[in-house]
C-alpha cells in the first residue's frame, strides 16, 4: 500500500517515540509488570514522580488534523495521552480493537515515562479483583503525599477535586479545561461492579470456548466500563463544573493515572487468557458491540489482524498482529505473579 507508507513517512518526524524502537527484532530485556500493592513505597513514589514529571513538561501540541495546527496554549506530555485517547476514542472502544489498541497505548505511556522522565522501575497494574468485595477500601486509594494515589475527591466543596495523595499537588491537567485531578467514587445504583469480581473473571477466562476472543473481550469491556464509572470524575470523563453538560462529550479518562494501572490489569487478564489455550494467542474477531459512527475513516467494521491502529502523534500506526505476543519485540514485557498467585 504505497499511499499508506507515504503517510507514515510524512508523519514520522512528528512522533514522540523514535521509529527505531519498532525496528528492534528481539528484546534486549523483558520488563516485568507488578501489582501495585507488591511494590515498595519508594518504587511507588518513583512512579508517581515520573507521572508528575511528564505532567510538568509542557509544549505546543499539534492537533490530529493533517495540517497539524497547533492547539492554543501549552500542554504537557502527560496531557498528550488524554488528547490522543479522545481523538481515537471511537476506533478504540466498544469494538474489536479495544484490547489491542490499549495494549500499545499503555506501552507508549511506559516508553514516555522511561525516555522523558527516567523512570526505570516496574510498570504497575491494579488487580481490582482482590478488592472487588469492597472497592472503597482498596489499598490503591492511599492518601500518602509521596507514594499514594490518593482517595476520593471532595464533591461537597471543591467539585470532586482530590484532597490527598501525591497527585493532589503539582499535577495539573489541561483537558478539557485546566483543572486538578477529580474523583467521585460510587458503586452505581443498582451497583454495577459484579463484573470485577474475581470468581466472575476466573469463570469468564476459564469457561470460554477456545479462540472465542469476541466473548472474552466483551466481558473485559464491561469490567473496564464499570471500574471507570466507579472511580468517577476524570476517570469517568465527567467534566469540571465550568464545562456545560452538553459540551462534556470528550473521552480523556487517562487524566487519572489510575487509568494506566486499570488498563495494565485488563491487558494482564488478556495475556492470561492468551496463554490459557493454543488457539487464544492469535484469536481476534468481532463486529462492534454497539453502533458507531461508521463514516469515520479510521473505523473498520470488519475486524482484521492487519488493521492499522492509529495513535495520533504518539506513534506510527500499529497492526493488531504486532501486539499479540507481548514478550516479543517491540513490546518486551511480561507480568509478575500477583499477591494471590
Ligand atoms: C458524584 O456522583 C454522584 C453519584 O453518581 C452524583 O449523584 C453526583 O452528582 C456527583 N457529583 C458531582 C459533583 O459530579
Ligand atoms: C460461568 O460461565 C458460564 C458460561 O459463560 C455460565 O453459564 C455460568 O453461569 C458462569 N458461572 C458463574 C458462577 O458465574
Ligand atoms: C463521523 O466521523 C466523521 C469523520 O471523522 C466526522 O466528520 C463526522 O462529523 C462524524 N459524525 C458524527 C455524527 O459524529
Ligand atoms: C464487511 O465484510 C462483509 C463480508 O465480507 C462485506 O459484505 C461488507 O461490505 C464489509 N463491510 C464493510 C463496511 O467493509
Ligand atoms: C513470544 O515471543 C517470544 C520471543 O520471541 C517467544 O520466545 C515465545 O515463544 C512467543 N510466544 C508464543 C506463545 O509464541
């Protein structure tokens, strides 16, 4: 496809991560991702400092348009992920590309943390099945100002802005308007968090028909939505109060760093499912789960492993087949056993 190749070359200079990264034929090392609660306080603090470092590096961001016009004002390297997530929202959710797209998106974030902010430790995931019985009491919501991700926001007097944890200081977000991190935790009415339960997840993973990626991914997508909605605020893309409800249509959930831990967990569950049966590693299929804007040229109703997934200015497009084996280049990571494994 010469036209597609030309497009890649034309944009190559604008991407954040060097193209050489993708050319690597084999892994130099295979990084082990670890469950958040198994990390030492020092490593947690380092990871949070890395996140805050990305949020402090500001630049003029180019839009997704082919002209690459500059968005007004300064945005951080951290904000870039929220803009990208929003721009590619429809191509990456509620369809066949959900897990593959996010696998590469989380990888890009890791690369950024390592290359721009010198983070060298393990990438954490949050195994929320360990906390599903009482999500509010999860140790992930730790108020410590150095190594904690913080607790619920204050919805009574400060529009759900978080009050504690390392992210309550020196961590500002640009999208959709400049604000501090917000959370508004709620189980929903009726509670919609049964999809996060460990027995349910184990059943979904073990009882599924080999190779039935569609059904497995459907359950992952539901658990995904429910956890986002439980955390609320930025994680659920609920806008700050200055944005009128009818203009609050964007998708910037990666504003909350919990996003990375949550998606690493979904990725890990996919990884476990992939290795549970020989037919699962390359299993891929699916029509959209819900109707979409089919006039969007980036959206492909006929799912294919050769489909190029787009990442705005963060990366060259990546084909689904390139992300199936995460212990191989260019991904080069694996998962350490969790606390109960
Ligand atoms: C917080 O969440 C609750 C329950 O979903 C909702 O009723 C309330 O309006 C939210 N508060 C804010 C300020 O968004
Ligand atoms: C486990 O999954 C099977 C097949 O999807 C379903 O029929 C069964 O009800 C599930 N069991 C539990 C305990 O969730
Ligand atoms: C659908 O996507 C196209 C291309 O991105 C866009 O121009 C159009 O406004 C979108 N339509 C709706 C209803 O969102
Ligand atoms: C999807 O594939 C089917 C069967 O090959 C074809 O009939 C249909 O036109 C395709 N749809 C799109 C939007 O490409
Ligand atoms: C994934 O890639 C690694 C590194 O190339 C290889 O050793 C391993 O066998 C692959 N896994 C599968 C299931 O093919």
